[in-house]
C-alpha cells in the first residue's frame, strides 16, 4: 500500500517529465517566448527528456525531406534529423509521416512503412525496420 508521501513523489515525478511549456499553431511553435516558424505545418510535437520532437506535415506536391527537428527548452533548434541516405542505402527517400515515442525511444516512419529509430540528443538515425 502506498503512503501519501510516495504518492506525492510519484505525482511530482510525472509532472516533471513534461516540463517544457509550448504552444503551436500551423507552422509556428512558441517555447519560452521564442517563436520558431517552420517551412511547413506542424503535425506532431512530443517531449522526450528536455527536447521537443517536432514532425512537420509535408504535402504530397512538396519535396521536403528530413522533416523532424529537436527543439530545446529555450526554444532553439538543437538538431534536424540525419538524412536516411547517410546511414542506409535507401532508394526513393520520403518525408516522415508518423512520430512515435516510447519512453525515451523515438521512432519515425515514412509512407512506405519504413521505420527508423532516432537519438533524441542529436537526431542521428541508428536503426531501421519495415512496418507491415
């Protein structure tokens, strides 16, 4: 049975995990009064450690790759995802369509179901898989 102090500790741990306050609208992300305006609309924003992971929504008629960014708690762009072609011999690279977070693990996938794990600290890609 949990005592009150243990419940309070668990509550505070949970509150501290989502510590970056931000707002988003279309192409704009505001963190700590710093506004970042991206080239395309924002599809998802997820927080991992002290980084906001931003996935941009890319229309079919636009050629825009590497559409995932890491934003620090001061509202500065820390990184842009590494190009898949730098790591894997992939033909027909596409923009990413989905962003999934499991704890501190980050996965992005494209229209073909190719999934990639990325490092939340620097945006480097370190593994790939095919989602079926």
